[in-house]
């Protein structure tokens, strides 16, 4: 069925062109895999000042934004691995930073309206419109609310992937008014949320199939703790909710060929990992010793489990183990870590930056990867860590629960360590277990090997997406007969 299936994949970021987090990796990798499987895929992203790739002009047209009109310029990235369009407008996207602007709701409202216009004007009517996160979700509303007038739109089946439910794009009603859809749509069973417009909610209510980026995350979303106020809306659409864990590009993340690390290695020859460790210790100014070297590579934002790190770090360092941290974010955390590093000279390396080459060297040279996220819809770093034989210690949530096998409960077949309760005690207890096993050289080497052979490729997620696409078609047909939305 994949042959000639036309897919339009819409997201706010896409590697290698522009990336903030995991969403960018997924947009850069999943469409490519779908293309390999025979689908006719196109990607659409918004423009950005940092997007420094040659493009070709494809056209421009006016986009209605309430009573105003803005111009959309469509460009195509030259030689992109998958046909990739950039939606541009000097006012909204001639800036740096994908997110974090005061008018983000309006910027992405423009993006959605422009994608809708592009579908209407360009010679590519997709079978599947695959939207991602709140920035793209209102496109679903535009398609469905205009299909009575433009019948061809009803042929489009819509899949909506939620990468992070916490960010919902809630804004006041004036943003809703920009879309020019009927006033009656602004109702609680559609897009209204406590008097506001909720972009995430439009995606949930208008998509044919909704999916989370892991099975556990799909379940967690239905609870008040992880539903972020939308658990009720999701429960209403539970029949249409799926979960597909992400993959990573195993060709670009490969310790056997990675040209940024000091010594290449594979599951059959792990000794190269030791060389990387020594070089990493040297490069970071750490003592060259055979003690467990812990790593954290993360954006420094609360949901990444930062409130558990202080005490755990203290525990690690007191016992003369080592720690390297790479990532930037909230200054408060940077200060907290800086205090630790003064207290334990030679044992800690703090790197408050995003540096992808350094990240590779840390994945290759460290022993234990810490990822105590409070919630983690999927998580990609634990997959990369395993690929590089760095044993993850993770909280049992979302994709972390679905991708790591706990060695304690599955002795001899685990790929990392999992703690159930989000507490300092549970995290530290699990770190202690990891250190104990590290000292059993034979068992540790086997654990490292098992982590390395885990298949984290896109092969199986991509075929799951193809099944979801076909389910979306079925749902869309049912809807047309029954008249949902
Ligand atoms: C978001 C989630 C992360 C996931 C990524 C890609 O960043 O927080 O868990 O891996 O999206 O789906």
C-alpha cells in the first residue's frame, strides 16, 4: 500500500536544516524512511533566519489572517534527501529561534493557514496529512471545516502526532479569529479551552488518528498527571489513539564509523570504548582513572528530571566517580551544577552548550547515561546512549519505559536500569546498582553489548506508521459516512 501513497509531513523543525529538539530528528528521519518504503513524501517547515541552506523559489500567494493578508513565499530546499518546502514570510519567520517569540501563536497560525493554502494551490493533494505538535495542528481544523466547500479536501486523511502534550499553544480567541472558520467551531467539543483557543486540542479533535511517540506515553496521557488538562479530550478519542516509539538513524549514530570520536568500536570489539573514555577524561580535564564516568546530555528544563540530579550527583561524586554534563537551558540549574563542580575538582566537567560533536564523544567515552526525566514521551538520547554502549539509567515513564530493559528485573538480559518512583531515593538506589555491576567486569561487558545490539532503527516504527496511515484512511471513510466533526 505504501507505493505512491502521498504523504505531506508538517512540523516546526527538521534536521539537518533546523533543529531544537527530538522533533527535528524525527522530521529529518521518519519521512526519509517512508520514502525508502515507497511513499511519495514531502515535508513542510516554517522559514527561519538560521536556516542556512540553498533554496529555490516555488511560488507565493496571499494568506488571509483575519481581516489582514500576509504573503507566503514557498521555497524548496535544494538537494534535500526528501522534498522539503519552506513556508516563508519576513515578518513571522525572518528571525532566529524556532520558538519562544511573544507572537508564536500568531506565527504558527500563519504557518497552518499557509500550509492549507499551499495544499489548495500546489499540484500535490496528499492522501495523508501528517501533522506534528500544536504548531501544525490547526491545519486539521482548516481542512475539515472547509471540505464542504472544497470537496477534494475530504480525501485527505489526517494523522496527528503528539510529541509533547505539555506545550499546547493556548492563546486568546483573537488567534482563532485569524483562521476565518465559522464562529460555531469555537466550542468546548472542538477548539475552545476555558475561553481560550487551544491549538493542541484542534489536532486531537480533528485528526483521524492521533498518536503518541510511545505506547506508554499514549496511556499516560489519559491520566490527570500527564494529560496536562487534555486527558478528558483524549479519552473521548481513545479509540483513535495509538503509540509508536521513535527510531534513530543508525547509520549516522554508529560508533563503528563515527568520525568525531577518538577510536571506532563495535559490539565485537568494545576495547575502543575504553580508549574513548581515556581521551574524553583527558579532554575534559578529569582524572584518568577507571571509575564509572556518568554522563548527562540534556536540555536543562524541569521535565528532564533536573530536580533529582543535585542529590544524585553528590552521591556519585562523593564516592569519587566522575560526571560530565552537556546541555544548556535555565540558568538556575547551571548555577546549581557549578557549585558541585567547585566542591569536587577533577571529577566534574560542565559544558553549558549544545555541541553535537562533543555529544558524540561523550556518548562514546562515558559509561553510564543518566536520564531521570519526570515524563518523556519518547526520548532519543537513551537510544543513542545504548547504541554507543553507554548504559542508561532512566525513570519508568513514556518511551524510556518502552525502550530500556531493566537489568535488575531481567538479570542477564537487560539493557540498562530503570527506577519506578520519581524520587531521589529511588534514583540513587538505582545508580548504586549500576555502580555495583560496573565493578563486575564480565557482567558489565555483556550488558554493554546487549545495549549496543538493540535495534533502534526506523524500520519497525516506519512500518507501524504505514499501518496507522491505512487506519487513518479507514477512519476517514467511516467519518464521511457517519459525519463525525
Ligand atoms: C519531544 C519529546 C521527546 C521525544 C521527541 C520526539 O521532544 O519530549 O520525548 O523524543 O519529542 O518525538
